[in-house]
């Protein structure tokens, strides 16, 4: 069946997810018109994308000294919240929200107001603003389509549930670059060690989060909001081969899994083309070549950030915001070479215990809780450098 050409905005266009989404758009010009492209500071990369895709609107958070003449055909937006403001002006049908961290929350909030579908590649928006974001999606009757490989896998499996109740969601984890390291090695791992992810190609921040397994904690919280499952109903299993992207267990014990080679163009393309599947010339999965698929329970002593996610989810209120905000500060300090890798988990633990619980009833409450968590984390890390 012929589908109408959809106008799509790519927020975070120069990052890993944004670049792969644009690869899908480039392959299907009859399906997608790219009307909005945004980035934080990668001006030259964004200029090149604007020349290629010729969007209606483009945005940079950090304004460049000069704007090349050949990209002035479109409307430009600069400064704080430029992605959200550009999106609102673009007339997009769909918004792929791939800005990293809580900075992407305003984009998701705006996308829900002005787009038919939100393709969610920013897990922090739900971690920090889960009830608010999901409530807004229901109120405005917007489709929220997951882009993370794990949540896309669960979403695909749940389409086969046919009304049957689910017992558990099972998120798979690669284990990150340090999954087989001893505790002492993990404590003092270098930036170079941490960024050598064994299976996925991602940005620096999310690669660090994979190494602490805090990324999987964020995904547990995101799954809770996306699929309406309690903490006790969401499990994590380490699966080093990254072939099974996640699983759903039903009440009769049957388990459905979604498999594929580790290539983010799969879940990105599924969200962009939903309900259609869009071939992207990825390498087909060969189970014979894959050989054995292995699984093990996560080691919560070596990777304490994962159990902290369950604590934050059960505590509710501002705890998930604190969990995320403290981590964002700690990861930035680690990537800057100012603290040891082991300080990330210490910082998140200290913030969860030290920042008082406060109710979160509005977007302003979320942002205030995030600022409080960041201030606490900076003070904590400042005393340990």
C-alpha cells in the first residue's frame, strides 16, 4: 500500500542515532521529507547535512561565528532550547528525538504538542519526566514509538500478545566494555578502555553508561513508563553477543524474543516506517554463524548503578531525576579526566541518599530536581578530585 510522504524532524542530527536515521531517510526519499535538522555545536557537520537534505528549519544551540551563504535558504534558530523552537516552526509530522540527556526533555515535550508521532531515542525524557510525558501523550493522543533497540524489541514482541497478560519484560545487556574486568580494574578504568564498546557504535556518554550499566538502569525505568510494568516485572540479563535485543515472557511461560545483528538502523527504521519494515542493506542474521548465544545474571556488586535504578524507580518522586542528573555530571567529569571511573557509581549513590525526596508535579519540578541533583553531584565530586 502506498504511504504518504511524511515530514520528519531529526533532533540531534549529527550524533550517532541522528546520522543513522538520516541514512534511512536518504534511502527512502519517497517516504520521508526531512524538514528540520538540529545539533548542539557541530556546526560544520550540520551545514553539510542542511546542504544535502535542504530542510525548512535548522538549529544550533551554540551560534556559529558565520553562517555560510549556501545554507541560508532555510530558517535558522540559535541559542538555548533551539531544537524545540525549530521543531515547533517546522511543520513536521514526526520528530525523532535523539538529543542526549535531560536536555532532550523539552524536545519531547514540544514534539508531543506539534507532531503526530514522537520517535523516542532519548530515554532520559521518560526517566526524568515519565508520568508527565506519558500523561501528555495520552491527553494529546500522540503515538510514542521507541527507538532504543531494547524497547523496540519489546514493542515488537508485544504486538503479538493478542490481549494476553505479560509476566515479565526481559531487557538484554551487552555488559559494556568492562563486563569481564575485575572490580579493581573497573574502579580505575581509563576513558579509552571504557569507550571500546564490544558490539555497538554509540556516542561517548551512552558508551560510558553502558560500562557502568547505568544505561540499563535508565532502560528499566523507561520500560516501566512505556509499557506500564512494575519494577518487579522488569528483568535484566547480560547477553554479550547482542543478538537478542530483548524478550517478553507471558503467563504460560512462553517467551518471545526479537533477534537481529547489532545495527541501530533496524529499530530506527522500524520506528520511522511503522508499521512498515524498511530494508536498509544491513547484514542478515545467520544463526549458524552466530553460534552459541550466552546469558548470565548481571553482577550487581561490580556494577551497582543497575540496582540503584530499581531503588530510584520504587522510591518515585524526584529519585529517578536525581539518579539521572547525578550521573550526567559524573560522566562529564570522567570524560574530562577529572575523576576516576569508580567515582561515577559513588556519586550516584551519594545523590540518591543525600538529595531529599520531593514531589514532581510539573515540568518545572523536574528541571528544579535536576538542578538540585547536579549541584549535589558537583559538590560531592569536587571533594574527591
